[in-house]
C-alpha cells in the first residue's frame, strides 16, 4: 500500500453520506476545524484515527486509503461474473465473486480479463466416466506454462493448480453450463464456454 487517505476522498465520502464537517467530527471525536484541515490538505488524520474515520464513513480502511468505495452490486452472487487475480511476483491465484481490491507481494492486482481460447492455447475436453478430461495444448516449461484450470458455473467453482514440467491436463466434473478458465503465465487468462 503506497497511498494514504486524501482530503478529497474524505470530503467526497462525507458529502455522499450527507454529513457535515461537524457531525463527522463528532463521530470520531475531533473538532470540525480538524476535518476542514484534512479536506483542504492542511493536515492528515493520524493513523490511529483511520479506523474510526472509516467506520464513520461506512467503508473499510483499505477503501478509505485507496479512495475507492467498492460497491458489490452482485448480491445474487452470479458466479459467472467471477474475477481472477494472479500475482506476477509469486504466482498466487485468487478468485472472487465480485469487485474487490486484491493486493499481493505489495502490489494491487488488476482483475484479469479473459480472452477466448486461441490456437496456441487450444483445449480439448473428453468425457471419462462421470468426469471430463481437460487437455490444454500448451508447453509446460518453467518459463511458459499453464498455472491453473478452473471451471465456474452458477453455483460452484472447481480450481486445479498445475505446475511446470507436469502435464497441462486435469479431470473436472463439468456439470451444467459454465466457463472453463485457464491461465498461461505469459499470455494471461483464457476462457471457453462449456
Ligand atoms: Fe502461453
């Protein structure tokens, strides 16, 4: 995290909640003059005030620091709008049901945009008993490999981690309509409707 809360953020959030400088000040036990100073960049709230300030503004500390209020409108948890995040430094892979701020190894990760399968990342799916055998036609060297495969439907997520020098293959139960996602460490996220 390399940002700190700004006066502009405090002002915008306060006004969006129809709070006066006085009423916000009262909630966190400072004077309205102090709030005015923060909002006009003549001072910054002490770190010990971030928690009460975030609470009074109805957001998390992370949102307050980033100046971004994340509204997850996805209340029905439509998993088909799933987002994947991959850390370019450690390779950590994270799945979320909606918008969020994800940070790993000290950097904020963008939600990956999945591309449709291409010729260099082709996939075949074969039925094997009650499962499906997924093969991605792709190198699995230490420099260039598929790091995970996931199948997402409206009510479940299956995710399999793959490793370099292994096979770009796995078994999954593909029940119902969904999307097969897989991630190449060099070319990014791919998806295929199943
Ligand atoms: Fe690739």
